[in-house]
């Protein structure tokens, strides 16, 4: 943890079209996805790769459940051998 940042201060994440969830707490995932995808859409990024890891699949299912409910999401699928396999989800945002 950064000693110069308070726990309540927002974490700045660069908009690269890739969101790696490994460093975030489970309770942060929904608001993080919402904010990140909103900013991507606002700046014209329509394809986003969400890295959730392979593990037990719990985080992947949490992400997929959230994506299914989001009106911002046109579709999503698991990555292939070049994009992270089942450890990542490729998300297409609504135009």
C-alpha cells in the first residue's frame, strides 16, 4: 500500500483498454468495473480486456454476472490463447 495515499482516496488507473483485477478487493469489483467501463466508453475505447485470473473461477463468475446486467456492455467472451485464455474476459462496449 502506498503510504502517501489514504485508504479513502480513489486509485487512479490508466485507460489502456485492459483492467487487471488482481490487486483489488472483491468488494471493489462492481464499482471498479462500472467506473472503468464508463471512462473507456467516454474516451472511445470499445474493446476492453478484463483480467480476473484463472483460480477457482469465483472472480470470473462475479465479473460475468456484473457484465450480464450492465447496459453498457454489448457482449463479452473468454480470451483465447493470445489474450489470456479463461483468465481474461474480452468485453465489447455499446457504441
